[in-house]
C-alpha cells in the first residue's frame, strides 16, 4: 500500500497547521456556550453516546480534518483492511482481526479465500471442547474433572484477555435483575482460572471482594523454594518458566478474578486465588502450591510455538504434570493455541487439541481469537463469549460503513491526530469511571514490552514506506479508574501539562450499592438494593457525579476574578487559578456486559488504525520490541556460560558488565548457603507424585 508522499505535504495538512492559530485565540468557555456546536459534536450508536464538544476544535476544524482524511485516503485504507489486502507490508500480512468476530455467514477474503468459515470452525471446536470440559465429559488422567485452567502466554496473549476478564469480574446475580446475562455467574460456578504473564500486572487485592465476603489468597510456602534460590539451573528453569505461569496465572487468574470477584464472586466463596505475577521465586513459592495437577488444564498460547519465555514455562508445567501423574497425562492436561501443529505434536500435545489462529491476527488484536475465546469459554461458557464477539462485530460494521461524521472510531482517531500533530499534546489519559475497566489503560498503553494496542502500533518514527517522519505521531497513553486517579495525577492535568482525556462512564453499575435507613453499619450495605434511603445519592451516583464534573472543570477552569469574588486571599489567587481550556471527550456506555466490553475494545482498536492510516505509518508491526529481545539473548548466554563454566563477562559495556558481575557474585555467595539441592527437589516431586496417585 505505497503512498505517494507524506501526509504533511498535503494541502489539508497545511491548512490545519494554519488553523491552529485560530484555535489558540479561542477558549473552551466560549466554545461550550455555542449550543449548536455542542449538539453537532454528540454521536450515538448502538446504545453508546460520544460527546467530544470539549475538544479544542470548531465545526470548521472537523471539516478540515475530514479533508485530511480524504487526502490520506482513509476510506480506501479501511476498505483495504476489510478486504484482506496485505496492508502490513513490512511483514507481508493481511490485518483481519475483524474476521475473528464476523457473523457466521459473512465473507471476508484473504488471498482470495473467505476466512470466516475457518474462524467459525475454530469457534465451534472451542464451544465443543469447553462444553465437554465444563460438563465433566472431558476429565484428567485420574478421572477427575478439570476445574483449574492455566493459560501460558505473553504480551498480546495476556494484556487483551486480562482487560476483558477484569471488565467482566462483577455483575448482577439475581435472575430478576435487568442484566442481559444473569446466567454468566452460574456458568462460572465452581471453576478457577489462573493467569500467567511475564510481567507483574496482577494485584491480589483485586480478588478480595466476593459478595461481601473475602476470598483467601494462598500464601503456602513452596517446599522447594531453597532449591530455586540456591541452585541456578532449577532457578532459571523454574522461575522463568513460572514467569509464564505468571503469564498464565495472571492470564487465567485474572480470568478467575474477573469472573469470581464482586457479584459473580458469590459462586467463588471458599475458593483459592493463585496468581503468579512475577518471575521472582518468592512469587512462585506463594502461588503454585494451590494448583492440583489432577484437576488442572494448561493452555499453551504461542502462534509459532517457539516463543522463548512461553515455551520455557510450558516445559515447566509439562514437567510438573508429568512428575505428578506420569508423562502420558500430558495429552489429557495440556492443549495449545498455535498455528505450528508440528511443534505442538513434538511437545507432546495431541494436534487434535490445538486451536488455530492465523498470521493475519496480530498479538495485540488476538483476544477475539482462540487466545482469549478458549480460556474465557472454559470459564464462562461459549454463549457469554459469543456476546462479547457480537459487541465487537457491531463496532466493526459501524467502522466500515458509517459516514465519518457519525463514525465513532474515525472521530476519535482524527481527534488524536489533531491533538498530537497539530496542538502538540503528546499524551492521552484514559479515565474510566468504573473499577471494572481498570485494565483498559494498561491494554491500550505500553504496559509491557510486547503488544499493547496504541503505543506499540503507532510508536513509529518512519512512514510505511520507510521515510523518517517530520511530524509527531503516536501517543503516550496512561490512566487509572474513577476517583483513584483524581487523587493521583489529576493535579497535573488540571494545573500542569495539557493532556487530552478520555472519560468513560457507565449508566448502570455492575454493583449498585445503597445504604438502608438503619445507619452506617457495614452489615446494612446491600448490593443492588433499590430502596432510596438517607444517603443523598447512591454509590454509583457519587462516582458518576465526578465523571460529569471533571470534564467541565478541565474545560472551564477557574479565573482570578472568580476567586476574588469568593474572597480567596490574594496570596493564594495564583495557586487556585485553573486556566481551563483543557480538552477531553466523554463516552457513556449503557452498562458493562460482555456485549458492551466487545464494543469498547473494538472502538479503541479501530481508533488506533485510523491514526496510523492518517499518519501514513504501519500500525500492525512492532519492530521496536526486537532489539531489547536480541540483547537479552546475549545476556542469557553470558549468564549460562559464567555460571556453568565460570567464563568471564565479555562483550558488554562497563556499566552492564559491572551490574552483571555484581549479580553473579551475589548469586555465587547464595549458592554456598544452599541446603538440600537437587536431591531435595527430587524428593519433593517424588512425594507429591506418590500422594497424588494414592489419592
């Protein structure tokens, strides 16, 4: 998809550059007084309401942005994506995550073949498999049902699913409630999911609230922790592999947390939450002991089945299962999400238990593939996951067909281009007023070195044709839910740097709480009790009061004149002055069910694509993460050589060599204190295996 030149060379770009001076002469106080303008900047679609009237822009600004979209061939590029053209030219791939949630009868071609039937073949296979596991028709090697799931993955195979799982963690339980999916809680009853990620993202406190009760977190000391600490081979093998049980235990533990916390958590009372969120042996020691190989199913997520961290962790889990149940148990307790069936079979997994996805699925867009759908279906049942896919598909169709002036992802993408490249605001705050959306910002931002949606996609310095960009592209994304952020970084966005904000609100809370007349005793807090009592507003109304107030505070600010009228001491006037004129937008969702979560995910995915299409960059590769990985390989080889053969540290700069030396010297001293060694580890495994088989 070669471009004739950089977008900054177009007349539309130059016109917008000149237009910036007109905007600088205006203030949002003035712009917000124009009711006609504000009305024109509100768009509704499928229950969602977008209000972008608090952007530093006029109607004329959007006319000029639409002209820029035209000169950037935005519509043509969107059509090329949906038609399966290889728009990811640096990797020679199509970009077809929209096909993952397309209705069964749709036609979306890649290389002349309709891929939708292949997608639904995998989805049907997931439904059949998850139904059998959940019903007990598929059992482990000892005949026990598989009620624990560990998903082993990294990067995109973790962050997207983590966002979805966390967003779904609470919900209405009573069938009399108006929630569209009251059955989801029942479908998750009695099941546990463990997430494993290579980066520490999981927070144990997320699982504390369980319908007014507290879930226990397993802190049992891992019996062979000293071995991990003092014997480097086991330490590297176990820790790094359990780094992916960090990817699987946080992938699937957040699945568990998401589906057992809060309202849904009533079905998890008495369950243990085990989440490996770090490669630190201490984290391993505290968490892995809660898993029982007899009732555990491991899902290994790796497109090529060669990802170093993922496969190391997968081998660790394989050994854990084999040690307890025998090598023949692997086929019953491990399945794969991969395209490399040859390596899947060599690993010991039955290729019939491999769930495919395709090279036109980027890691950060893979939550709608088997990467996310399989563990979600194992926990919730396929019917709920299908609702999530339908929500995403709704936005896909809207993005593909709606005119730009009514197109949510296009409007959001053009606003980002305006704020970054013309107004010079390089950051964006994502501020959901719902705790259920706490992992949205980490998914959009660069929460780990692999596969966040926005910063990996658009963090580029060259055009799609390899030409260095003479303008700013890409955003620095960050955020925090609700009023937590107000007590964290809102000082900066009100009186410091100008940072455009996305405010996301929900009309119907997943857990509305009202206080009864009898007072403030905690026992009088009743979820979903609709009786209006002594409190001025409900908990959700209190939260949403801030959602509605903060955008106006940013837009209008507070002048010195207003402060003088309030008799503020003169020495505090400058401290309490708010300049205002700080742009934001508000997105209001009707609720947070699986369908709405799918909509929200797809909006942000397509927003990123719009930005990249206009900037003329490739939003679908990620070469920027490769250099660090290759250097890590060099370090890994040096660590192995120094520990095994006492080879000197060579080939590194003075700083890195000094740090490596200190690390190795300390580890050498610790090894001298080791007790038990490999024999101790073998003894523990032997005992566990005997106990499991005798049980």
